[in-house]
C-alpha cells in the first residue's frame, strides 16, 4: 500500500485501552514506514488531527479507537485519496464489524498493510456525515441513553432497549422517497448505509455499504410481548422478516416529524430539527479491508451474531 517515501498517521483515542503511543509506534515502524502518532485530547480532536495529516500529504490515517474516533477520522477523509485504516478498540465497532476488520491489533495492521482497498459509500443527514446508520425516534433515544452508560456492550444495549421501551411513546412521521410519501405512526425510523448499528445488532441485514443505496427502515409500534422476538431478530440478522418492519431502498429520503429532537449519527446523539434529509455520498471513502474473508471468520461472526448479546 505504501510507497517507500510515503508516510502514515495513527490517531489514537487514549481511552481505547490499546496501550501507549510507544507500543503502537513500535508496531508500525517495524513495518518499514514513516509514522506519526497523534493522541486525541477532546471530542472533535480526531477530525482536526486528520485534516492536518491530510494537508501534510500522508497516504493513510489509522483510527485507533471506537465508533466515535473512527467516524471523526473517516469524515475528514471523505472524497480524498487518503486511505482509512481501522484498529477497532471500542464497544460497538460498527464499521469495523461491517468490513470484517479483525479486533486484534497486529491482525488489523496486517489488513492495512496487505494493500487491499475498498471504496465505500457514505451518507449524510442534514449535512452530518455517517457511515453505518442514523435514526430517529426510539432509535435516537436509546443511543442517547447508551452514550451515557458507564458500561458498554450488547447486553447493556439490550437492557436499554427494554428499559426505555416501557416509557417510550411512538410519534407520527412523514417519509418521502421519490414520488412516494408515507405518513404514519412509527416506533423508529433508521437509515442504514451498512447492515448494523454495531454490537452485532443488524437493523438492515441486506444493506450493502458499496451499492450506492441505503435501506430506510420503519418500525411500527408493537406490544411488550414483541420485545423479545424483535431483540432476538435484531441480533440474528432476521429482523427484516418481522411483520412490524417496512424497508425501502433509496439514495435519498426526507423525514418530517412533529417536533424537534434528537437523531443519532452512527450511534452518537445529535440535536436536529423537524425535517431530516438523508442522502448517499457514493464511493466516498477508501478503507483498508481484508482481501478475503476466511470461512472461519464467517462462522465465528455468525456465532457472535447469535450469542453476542450475552457479553
């Protein structure tokens, strides 16, 4: 991937638990390239560091951390020739899971240096870029609560779903896609560029991050007795089979709600107005990904899909 005179940059979230800068530097320098290690100090700092690295002509920026760090770095690499590398060290790791990137640091570095690049789509919701999902309604409420949780992981996510459901009231939304407009009460609306939120929670099992389209999912209100089956389907790639789900494939959608509130952008809650315009940014980001996904990886991933929420 890297020219002999090239340079890469690693942007590290210090709370990711990946170890010291020196340890990361040693692993990267041993690969025979010039590297600069940068540590984030506040929310949004990864974006600043990445833009500076791009201006300095780096070939690759490696995001070391969770979904927030990866999103910040990736947003700053949109429509550039600089490649995103990912060392996943968060709780959800949505984009890393979607692209089958190993969680082991050395194996993730092998992926980066094996020179296989996938050009993926991005999306934007009212000019906020995202790579996996954005959502309104219960979707956004859970993300707001999850962002404040002291513990992360699938079990925490599932607990939040059940707890928040008891007090949540569905709202009326107007969804416009092409010449079609739907106005009805919904529990949530999710726009998926990728198949999952993270934590192996698959809201759009058939979404393809490279096809120039997104899946828009509308979940109708449901009873308490539906919570268990829906949660199980969410973690086993079968939620699209549920009768409460409507899925639309499109490159742009306009969602209008009755009141201002939160939406989530790749799991991060963001304040937004009544109208949300969501659209695809095709072929927007170069990412280092595995050239081949071994059968064993698929088998292990499927096992995690089923049992991951017990973590």
